[in-house]
C-alpha cells in the first residue's frame, strides 16, 4: 500500500478498450493503421544488401507481408509523459492563494520504531522525517486552509509528493478531518488535491486507521451540508488515499499524466509474476473504465473547471418563462442541419471553450418518417433514423443549446476517425438562473472526410454506476435533474452481465425514481428496455420528441421473440413496431407522456420548444416536498389495464359479471392525437398533509 513508484513510471494499456462486450464502459471501434516502412534502398552504395535482406533470402516483398499489429486507443496514453506532482501542487496552491491552517502540526514521537539498515547505520523514522523536511522545506505531506476559485471560497486540502512521497500518517489524516470539519462549520465546498504513495509504513496501523477517519469525515461532511466535495488526482495516487477520501467524493477529477490505483505496479507484478502493461493504471485508462469522472489538461483548466462548478447558482426558484429566449433566438442558426466537430487525436479538454476544433461537418436533418405513405413505413423510417441517423440531436447538443450554460462532467476521445463518448454523460447546467444536474445517453461518431456515422449508446454497468453517482451528487447539492434518454438498450454482452448489469440498472432506476427534488424526463430518441428506463423516471414530468420511440425491447429483438426466429424479416419487424404502440402519441395516450415536442428540421426550433417544455415541467413541481413528488408519481403510474376490483360481497355471492375496464386508448392518427389523461392535482393546499 505504501509503495513509492516514481512519477515517470506509468503503466499499461487499457483493459477497457476491447471488442464490444468486454470490460470497460467506453468502447471504440478500431482500424489497423498502416505504419510506413522506410526501408533503405539496396542500390545505395552505403548499404550492405545483407543488412537489408539478411543471409536467409528474406526479401523486401516478404517483409511487407508481415502482419501489422493493430493500433489501439491505448497508444494515446501508454507512452504519455508523467505529471510532475510537486510542481502541480505548487502551482495549484499559488493559484488558489491558500491561507493555511494548523501548519504547525507534525510528528513528534516515533511510537512504532520501524527501522531500516542502510550500510553500517540504522535509519529510524525520525531520521526519515528530518531528511524529508530538509528536502521539501515542509514539515508534513499534507496541508489545508481556505482557497479561492473565481471569487468563491472553499476549504482546500493538498497532499504534496515532495514530502515522503505524499504518504499518509496521523498528521495527514488529522488535517483532512480538520479540513472537513472547517468546511462543515463554514458551509464551504471541500476540495482535496494531490499525489500520495499510500499509508506511511513507519506508522503501521496508526497510519492505516487514517483511511477510516478520512472516509468517515468525508461522509459526515456530505451528510451535514449541501456543498460539493471534489477530489483531484494530481500525479500518483495509490493505496490509502485512493481507497478512502478519493472515491467517496461527489466528483473525481484527474490531471492528465496521473496514475491511479490501489496497488502499485511493482506490488501487482510481484503478486501476478508478470509485467503490468504500460498505461493500465493511468488516469486516462481509469477514465475510460469510469473510475475517474473528468480529465483536465493542466492546473489552469482545473482552476477554471472548479470555479465554474462552484459559481453555478444553487438557489431554488421558479423559472420565468421566456428568460433569455429572445437573445438565444437571435444567435441561433436557422439551417436544417447540425454541426459535428472533430479535434486533434487524444482526450479532449473538459471545458468546451478549451477544446480544439480541426474539422466541422454539417449533417443534414432528415425526417424521413414524414415522407412515408403509411404508419408502418413511417415508424420503420423513424426507427432506422434513431439507430443510425447522425443528424439527430443528442444530449451534448441539448446541453449547449437548450441551457444557458453548462459545465461538462465528461470528456470525449478522438482516435483515428472515431469521436467516442461515454454512453452516459452528465453536466451541471443552468436555465433561467436555476441550476440542474443533466444526465443523458450520448452516442459516438465516426468522422471521415465529409461523412459522419453514428454509433448508438449502449450503456454498460459502469455507465449506470456513473449515472447513480451523478444523481447522488444532485441530491446532495439539492438540485433538480433533467434526464435525456436515447438508447436502444443496455449493452447486451456476457461481459456486462458478469459485471452486474442487472444490479446497475436497478440501482439507477431506484435512484432516479426516488430523487427528492423535481425531475424532468426527456425521451429524445429511443427509450429502450430497462437500459432506457434507468434514465427515464416516469410519473412526474415526461417530455417526448415526436420523432422518438419507446419500447420494452428493441423491435428486432421483440420480433425475434414473437416469431421464434433469430433474424426476423423486415415485414415482421414492421408489424411488431406498428402494433407495440411505441410512438409519442401512443405513450401520451397511455398516460406516460405529458408533453410532445416537435422535432423540427431547424435544430434551434426544437431546442427552443424543448426549453419551454422543461421550464414548465420544472415549475409545475417546484415547491413540492419529496413525499408529495413520490406520491404523485405513484398515483399516476397505478395500473390502467386492470378491471375494477370486485367487492368481497360480489366474490362471495359468486358474481361473475364482467366489470368495466380501463382500456388504453388507441392512436387513430386520422382523427388526431387523443387527449392526455389528466394528471393528479398539484395544488399546494394538500402539501401540509405531506410534511
């Protein structure tokens, strides 16, 4: 646990980036990239022919037929330079103008007595401490105090690698506890940052229990305040720090070039008896496995990122309809297309204004379902567009154009022609001065020349666990949530099953349905099966684009079940889709959807109408207490297909007369959409009874 790997000892390729169905949350499609072979010319007088072809007669032609090793996304980070943790901590402390507290705390007695023989002398703990203090100029690995981000005060805890490799002992543990208590008393956010080699061996179990103290202190802070706790990984983070204060944070941010894990590389190699591939424990690999939430390029972006999170308003109020709409309308383009951009290869910056753009492609908006001759053809066209249409609007588009501002809690990865996102993304967004946590499915794209292809989102267990963490943060920060759903279903692989797909989906459904603040669900594409329901809590306010579909199982899968065939025909899929009542009008007739938003050719028009619908949906729930919100959803979702229950007397009398049925309304498009069932009253006159 207290291994001290060097800051340049990065480790190996990402286990997450494998063919679909393997471990890891963010999957990339790979294509071999031919490596140019600059062979010397045998005709050159300075070149010996045997040096080129060898005595065995291996010709250049045969050499060119050797199989190429496919290039993978691991190449983006397996050889990247390691971060200098000491310099990063120094720059960070200066940037936030840290006003240190309890800087005098230090170890004054060696209670354990661990010794090491160095040549002819015995090295004691006190000797190590004196040497560390002389080299670093500080008396301990940790310090804390008040820092400033964009004018916002916060309690900052920093672990410096330069002192004893950032190892944790009683003093470092006590300082974290003091920092958490200070943040609790002052009502301030808590920010931890730094690098650590783990628990200090010289303090043995006294050092080990600091993991418990730090985790408990973080938990107490989170349960007694609504202020954010953000943990920043900067350099190398192992053992004690990685398994206590870091993973319990609301948000885990890492500087590029960081390595992160519980056991260090040498410990793993000793146990497994084999070399650990390079980059396996890099922050970038951990991001793809969703152990890290956000990557930032440098300390400057880190300071800006935290500042934007802390300055987002958290006061709760009704949104005035039309707030800033006029200004947005003037700035919005009216073209019937959307823009897809691509930057340089690698991991993007987190903040949009820091992302480089090297290529922009205009993708036409084509609503082919409106040109179809009949309902079945229209639904099939809609279904195919949802699955493969790159012109459809995605969660990132809505974040950029529906809301006034947003702080992304994710990155995308550019690799060869791929622009890959996690299957579920989140952001802290504001609309009309009200902050929201936004969580949604996000497709990925392939960009080659002027062509843009789409790969739909298929969330894995790690994606749902990320969504649950973001919901938990929203609950702590007392924020409403807006969900965007567009997935044909969760990742249907054996690897996902073994990693707990069912449990992860269930946890997401439970957390979303139980959120104690307003929620607005937007079905923007496909609401497919349990994977879609995991980010679509029904019963409060549900909005659906008229180009979207909702189904218990992806239509081809449903048809294969109904017809007992592995590959159903187009006719079978079409009939299944038509009769399963999956359109926005169908779901509204069933009482599941409150508002249908027209998905217009002009993206700005769709964003404008969606903004108004979200505003109304939030305002209708504003001020309702958690019990009332949950009861309202329960009442709305009570069964509608059951007949009227017979009384006890009727059952005893043997009465078999058929009771009236609450039938689902069919959608007759020739007569227009049926009226939506009235929602339970939301008048505040009953609120007192729920308090």
